[in-house]
C-alpha cells in the first residue's frame, strides 16, 4: 500500500501560560513533531455512520510509523493548512508501517 505523503503537518499540544496564583490559560500551539502526511477528508457516508456511535471525525492523516508518533493520543493536536485539529484516534496500519490519526477540526490556528 503506497501512500502519497504530500502534506506537511505539525503535531503538538496547546501551550499554557501562567496568569497568577497557580492559574493557567491555554496558549499558543507548541509543535513537538513536524512530519509529511497524507490527508483524506471523511466522506458524508462515514459521518452518518460515525454519528450512530457518537464518534466525531472529520479527516484522516496518515504518516510513516515511528515509536515517537505512536505515543501521540487524543490529548494532542495537529496543525494543518492553517487550522488546528483535535486527534480523536490513532491506528497502526500494517506492521509498524503507517499510523493513521483521525481528527476533527477545531478551527483556525492563528499561526
């Protein structure tokens, strides 16, 4: 299975900023990895089926497998094409060949 890794994505977490007295607020996106990926939007039919089990997914991002990337879960976000995407699932495809992240779009990243 050949993949066309024709997109560039950054994976990371929103940073936090201290605002005093132990309180924090979400800050700018902090990229932990930048990799090449294949992007595939979720079809309308898949959206309808996903709604039946209350899973929210807007797109799939496929990257080459690495142990570092395999550790990223739903607490991480993807920055792609000017938007932030919340990771909703991670799946290994093949025997440590590819990783597929499903994600839903949060909105413009401001970066």
